[in-house]
C-alpha cells in the first residue's frame, strides 16, 4: 500500500522568501508519480507540479520546484519568492503509475502555508 | 473550457434524507472518482469508475453508492446520510492509464448532515 506523510501541519514564511514543504512517501512499486496540489481558502484543488519516479531531473514549474530524493523517498515542494497569494493548504500525493490502482491518488494530510507581508 | 462540474456546491441536510451529488466532465475521460476531505486526513477515495458501467470501491465506500451510466457523469448517492458523512467532497477525472495520473478536480461540494 502507498502512504504519503506530511509532517508539517502549518508553516509560516515572510513574503518574498523561499519555503520548503516536506513530503515523504512509502511504496513498493518501482513506477509511480508524485504530485503537489494547492487548495486556497475557496476550496478548489489546483495542480502545481508532477514528478515521475524515473525522471532524472527535479521538476520545476515557475516558482515551484519539486526536490525529489528517491533514496530518501522524499518529494519536497520548494516555493521561491513567496507571495501573499501562496497562502493555502498544500497537499502532496502519489499515483501508482504502473500498478493496478488505476488513476488513484493517495494524499498526505496537508500543510497550511501562511505568507506574512 | 475543460472542466469537472459538481452540484450542489453547498448542502445542509438531515440524517436519513437521501441525497445525490452530481458530477459531470467534458474531457471525455474514462476514469472518474470521488474523494472526501476531512481535517487531518487529507483526501480519501470513496469510489472510482474506469469506464461506463464499471465501478469499484475506494478506501472509504461505506454509506455511499455510485453509478456510471454515461461516460461524462458520475453521481455520488448517499442513501441515508449520517452526521459522520459531513465533509467536503470532490469529484475528479483523468485519462488514466495513458497519462501521468494527474487528477482534474471539481470545485468541491460541502455537505453538512445534521
């Protein structure tokens, strides 16, 4: 079974600074995908970034990057130059890309990020 | 615009009164699923469907039913709602297995059962 752990219930960061949100995972599957989603106070789920287990390079999308350390089974999200609009709940998730849990994502508990001006 | 639409967005009901949350997607995705979000637990899968007339249980299916009579629609049915089903519900779709697995979410339906 897959498991995602986010150990930071809440994080605070000053505007314009970088912040790292932690995510560790556990799986016995050789092929999997890792995702980060943002959930603002309005409630919708916004896809941020994806990393495949066989990707050699860390994924980046604008100010978001995924620090993928396969041996340590970690997939931390780094947000550079934080903005007030980054205040939200952030979820780490993983898919079983090559297995039988067809299209399912397993989610972590979430981290609430607050950006201070 | 590609989207997943769910209704209602907000609902307050009473114990035992049957309700249906509708979900529709316009991306011709085969795979659809329902999740519930609870504080401290993240999102958990309730049911999923790989195609028309093919549905299966997720991690927390008790108290829920689904159907998939058309590719675009995947309603969630609570036959006899109870207070422990008070939650934020998300419908999602993707084009699995031929993609990364990214889920496209509806805007969420906040359900309160009194």
